[in-house]
């Protein structure tokens, strides 16, 4: 049986001396500011240097997303021949954060578009033709055209069409209703 009055006591944490280095990151044309920033942080390892230059925290706005994308571009160009494991891990985490931001951001953006405008945007983004939606989502190419251009009273899609478009583009079918 445990005594209730007994407190668990943890020893005080103490700082452990570690050796820091200033890593010589490659200079990449057009992204010199990132190279300079990375080269100015003393760090225990490459991952820590990258972390100091661009924190791995949830991306909340387009400015932070642009910074993260520039960092990814820098890493891709600076380490195109040989990617150290720590850089690979960092890139993976940064990509996950960007994907999370894009999922939230694009969902919001789609809510402000009408269904036919949203479908047009997806076709352009994925570089697909209207013909690619036949027969999975629409019966004929003319039905696709009527919906996209809002002709002949074809302003709404039925539930099945919305679901099949959602599956095709990997988005919420509600965007098409």
C-alpha cells in the first residue's frame, strides 16, 4: 500500500556542456540570406543549426509558409548531390508542416469559390482537360462545359457527381455542392 503523504522528488536539472560548431553551409545563388543565417548559428549538429534558422512550428500564415518554402528550396539546391540524414529529417518535418498549412489554407480558399469556379481552378492546377472528367464524374463533355460555364441552367451538381469529383481531386465533396 502506498503512502499518500510521500512526495516524489526529482533531482534538479543541470546544464551539460556540449561542443557547438559553426557549420559551413553552401552558398546558393538567390538564397544567400539563408546561407548567411545558417552559417551564423553555433550548433551541436546540422539539425540544430537548421532549427535555429527556421523553427519547426505550425505554419500560421502565408509569410511563414513562404519562408519555409524558401528553406526547402535552399536545402534542395544546396544538398542536391548528397543529403545528410539530419537534413533529410528536417526537410521531412518542414514538408509535413507545409502540407498541414496548405490543407487548412486551401480548404478555406475553396469555401470562398463557387463550385464551378473551384472545379475550374482544380482543372487548371492539375493541368487536366474537361474530357478527363468523363465518364467518372459527368456523362458527357458537354455536361462538364455546361457546368463550368453555367449554361442551360446547369448550376448544381448532384450528390454522386460531387462525391466522385471529391475522390478524383482528393478534396471535400461539399466544395462542389
